[in-house]
């Protein structure tokens, strides 16, 4: 599933694996039955604002945002049913990517699915809802390129801009596990396979 290539450490604990998937569309196509069971939706923040990226989940747990706050739960609040199972292919890829980046013994129980239309973005934030911060975050990009924003442990710290292309992976953990990060507004374009969108799969160990 993974191409040969050298991981690039962009900052302490942050590793970029460019063009790492041999057949990236296999993972994208595997999303079809998942999103039929748990469709994409624009979740709300505590203050009632809608997130600009459409989201869903697969795995034992799913990340949820609404008026009650941010959390992980075992079921989809829109259907009342358990989140779809995470494909074995997904978990195997995530485990191998984490290992290549220097994080052994990772096994995800959450795959957060983000779909960005042109103009969608993600504000600087920390992934801080998990129980074990010794576990890394593994992120895969598909479709249009985007600027990933990598900050520090404070929201006001300087931000590094990283271009992520189709089939790129980012892995971060260790001393940078709680660094602020985000995604700049997706610029207009037309990817030959996915059109005017970017899909992101983020793998986490929540419990």
C-alpha cells in the first residue's frame, strides 16, 4: 500500500511523508459505503457556528462537536447507530505510517473524515480530546493541494505553512503532540480524480 521514500522531519515531532500511497484511490473509494451509513455533515461549535468542512467518522469511536462541546462517542448522533467499522486497510496504513515516522505501537480507534469544498478551512486548534497524548496523530490528504498551518504550543506562536498534495501524509506526536494546527482556505482548482475538493483522513487513538 505504501511507496518507498524517506520521511522528512519538518519540525520536532512533525514528519511529512510525501506521495506515500501507491494506490490512494483505493482508500477514497472505500469511503463510499462508510458515508452511506454515516453521511457527511457540518457540525456545530459550542457557540452554534457551523464548521466549514463537512465531517463524518468510522471506527469504534467518532469525534463529535455540538452545543455540548467536543467529545468522542460510540454512535452517530444523527442516526443513533454505531459509527461504521474502520476498514482494515485504513488501520494498517495508519499503523505503518506512524511507524515510519518513528511512532511504534500505534493503533487507531478513530478515523475522522473531513471533506473540504473550495473556500473551506480549519482554524488553528489542538487535538486535545484524546486520553493518551503519547499516541500520535496520522493525517492523510487526497484531492486538491492545501496549505497546512503548523503552529506551536500557544495559539499566538508563529505558524509554518506546509503544502500538502494528493497522497501526502503528516504524522505528529511527542513534544509536538499538542501543537496548534489548522488548514488555510482551500483554493479553487480541479483535481483530475476528485474534482473541486480535498478529503482528509485523520487517525487517532482516543481511548
